[in-house]
C-alpha cells in the first residue's frame, strides 16, 4: 500500500484562525479523501479530493469552511477555516487503491486542538 | 442511508481468550466490507476486507471475519487474543462502485496479561 504522510501531526490553534493540513503520498493515486474523527467518535467523510476539479463534499460540510486543494496525483491540502473549539478533531487523509480504488489506506492524522 | 453498527463499545479480555466483535450494516445492495485497527499511538491500518467469494476472510495477525449476508453482519474473530491486540477496531462499509466509506463507532479492546 501507499505510504501516506501528513503535516502537521498536531497543532494547537486559536479560535478564528485557519490551519492548512497537507497530505503527501509516495505514489500517484486517483482517489484521495479527507475524514474527521471527533473526540470519542468514529470517522466521518468530509470530502473527496478530485484532481483537476473541485472537491466533492458530504452533507454537512461546505467548501467555505473546509477548502480543499488537489494540485496533482500525490498531494492534497485541507484547510480548516475560521476555527472554533468544535473543530477540535483528528483530521485524516486516505487514498483509494486496488482495482477500482475501493480499498482505502489512511495517513497518520493531524490532531487539532482549538482554544 | 447506509449505516454501520458496532454494538460492543468496550471489550476487556484476558490473554488467550477468544474474541468476537460484532458489526452490522444497513444497506440493501452489494457492499464491500472492511475491518480497520488503530493501535495506541498509531494510525489506522487495514486488518481485512471482503469484496466477494468465500464469506470467511482471513486478515493479518490471526484475525478473521465472516460475512453473513442474511444477517447483514461482518463479525471479527480471533481464537486467542494477545496483549498486543489492545487497540480500537472499526468496521466499515461501502456500496460497490461508490467511494464513500461508512464507519462504525468503533470497539475499544483491552487485553490484560
């Protein structure tokens, strides 16, 4: 499976600021995804990062709050904008691999705390 | 809408005990099924998956899972757990030919020596 890295691994931010999280893969992948794991909860898909087009967002997530870039097949960023304490979560990127990209492998995550 | 239920939120076992973690999903169509594991301080790893064929699938570290279509279940099993199996286990489902992976709430397993 691909090796996935994320930066930063953790951060503590002030309310009202924004943070950009980077996801780097060691091979070209078509499908990249961003998830959120809130404290004590499971993973929730935020959006699918599409190369060369806008991301596809899940219900409850909007581009203004979580802008995503996908400039090439090995890299994506997720920005958490105008943060509030409710945005404190672990943010994970994943890539789809396999015959139809239907097996997802996850990065190590970014632990975000908003004060 | 699809959903995944993991009824065991926290399981505590002694080493060498047998393990079975329940996973049920709701979706009427064909699905792919996954178990992921997150060891303390580590990232989410794929434990095993089922796409089609033999409903009994084997994964890493001696884990296996059985897909029972009539029960919409995909329970994870291990005959004899070890202390190193202490982790959080997530069941996940996606409908075939879709990208969206739906996760269960996770089961925290603690194994004591």
